[in-house]
């Protein structure tokens, strides 16, 4: 028995799954063992690099913002920037969120398509462990349909890449492609491990920008490692900040 298995067996901990790329084990504690006590035990073991709770993340939303309000594009001088981009090469933007409504008229022309996945068979054509992930992945339900059941991810995607079709909104990059990575459920919450796995998936699938409009109760080494993995793959990771309106003194 390897050291890792022995430690889990000694504590009666059940292994749920592993995030291979950053060597993170997600486990369920036995009845009677609190999170606080488990952290104390794990972090005292020299064989354990770190242990932390699988935090519940929340959406970082400004409920007073109108998505249809386009003053922001003028404020950041987006039209002038568009004129400076030759050829409008479509960068891939991964929205790690509640999913995306691919049928939204502002978005359906700009949904990323996995070039290495067939989609007509039951094979994992690109060998990434996800069968028929033709336009992203749902890490909440663990399936290939990252459809939005909350609409936050769709709103974020529209702000990022609404395709200027004459109705609805125009995005900051209206020719870019949206990769749908669902890590948050219909109630707007999700687990830390799902978010980390979503970031890694997006980076490994070639996303050039990864957007995280999420908030957490505290810092996380797992999330930091996932971001480091994405940076190493050449992705720019962008996170929401300042949505609660707190002033910096």
C-alpha cells in the first residue's frame, strides 16, 4: 500500500476523485471527523504538502449592473481598439461559470468548437477523458452539456464576446470564441475542486483567456496551483474583483 493510501485508510477517509495535473486528492471525511480536525491531522503529516477545505464558491455578481448598457464599450474605447486589431483573429475565451446558453442570439455564432472531438460517436477522440466535449464541459453534472441553468455565465459571455448581430449586446471581443466551462450550479454556487478542474480543462483545451467571475471565502492553494497550470500553458487568467463596492483606504 502506498503512503497516500495508507494515510487515507488510517483516517477512514474516502477518496472521491483526483485532479491529476496538480496532484490534488478530493476526499470525503468520515462521520465524526470535522474539517478542522482533519486539516490539523493532515497538515502535521510530513508526507502531505498541504490540506485545505473544498470551499463553496459563489458568483461574483453586481446585481445593479445592466448587461444591455453599452456605455462601457465607449468608456474603454473598444471601437478604437477594434480598428487596431488586424484580421480579427478569434481568440478562445473560456468562461468558467454557470455554463453558457449556446442558443442565445448574441452568442451562437461565437461558440467554440473542439476541433479534436468528433461528436458523432461515443469515443473520447481527443483523449482528454471527456467524451464528446464538443463545446466545453459541465463539471457540476460531469457531462458534455455545459448549458447555463442560471444565466450568469451567459451574461458574462455576452459582455466578453457578444457578436454584434444588430440586436442584444456587443461584446468587448465580438469575433472571439467562447468555451463553455460549467463549474457553478443553478443556485450560483460550486465547489473549489470543480473550479480548479475547470481552469485546468480550459487551459489544456487551448483557451487563451480564462475568465473567473467567482468569489471564495478565502485563499486556496489548489486554486493557485490550477492558475499556475493555466499560466504555464500560456493562458491569461482574469478574475472578478471589487464587486462588493468596498473602499480601499
